[in-house]
């Protein structure tokens, strides 16, 4: 239970940082809602509330249920919370619930800002990584390529965010080569493009990308 509470505190911190960034324009009122929610969630994580043998997944499930019920009509708050919960499940190797929460975050962000926003690209990148780790390569590749396309459209061809998407797609295609007859020409080209962007923008030194 102690470990679960410690992990939840880490999740809480990540959620707070994400929400502060994404909701800057309306920070005050929503920050109060987030603060109250996180305080109450930490109280719920007390072993006296959910039992001394509670696991991390138990705490996450409690948090997820409260997010659904308390922010049903506030997608601008619920979306980043769903994303962070999904990422946490992914980090624990629990891909099915992780995918569920990431797809819910994707749906909410699309409702808020359309299909081609930076938030949508971020979620698609998360899905690329999760689906690749779960062996769902077709879905992973689709998510990777869509994220890359959105970031190129928003940032232009030479931006560190674009380089990140290129490297994610490169990693996935190399992994997929173990199970398909694809050659390495495309991932090689993508990796070279990413390195060139990082060097041009100063996001990496030559020694980092040698």
C-alpha cells in the first residue's frame, strides 16, 4: 500500500504539471478543481480506505473511476488526467487498461481541439509506444504516422517534436522487421532525417547523435 501511495503522489505531480500547461488560460478555477480532486484522491488511497494490501493498480482504478464521475462534463480537465492514467498503466506493462484510457483521452482532446492539435499528436505518440509494446503493430504504425503528420503540419519540417515522431516511427519499424519482410531503408532514412533536425535546432550535439 505504501508503494502504491508513493506512485500515486508521482502521478499526481505529473498530472498537476500537465494541467497547468494545458489549461493556462483558465488556470485559476480549474486549478482549484484539480487540487481538490488530487487531495481527495490521496485521502482515498489511505490503506484504511482501500485496505492494507492495496496494489498500485487498485489506486489507479480508484483514481480512474473518480475522474470519470467527477469530470464527466469537464473534458478539458478529464482529458489530461486520462492521458496520465493511461501512461501510468503503460509503464506498469498493463497495456489493455492503458490503451483504454489513452483512447478516451484521444476522444476528449479531439472533441476539444479537433483532429490535428498538439495534444492529439501527443496521445497518438503514446498509443504508438503502447501498441508497439503490446505487439499491435498495425495500430502502432498508424498512430505513429498520424502523429508525425500532425506535427509536421503544425511545426513545419524542422522541429524537435517532429524529430521525436521520426525516431518513434524508426524504432517501431525496426522492431516490426523481426516479424515482417520489410527492409531497413525507410527507418534508416527516417533516423537520418531526425538526426539532421536535432543538429540544426541545437536539440542534440554531434556526440549525442553520432
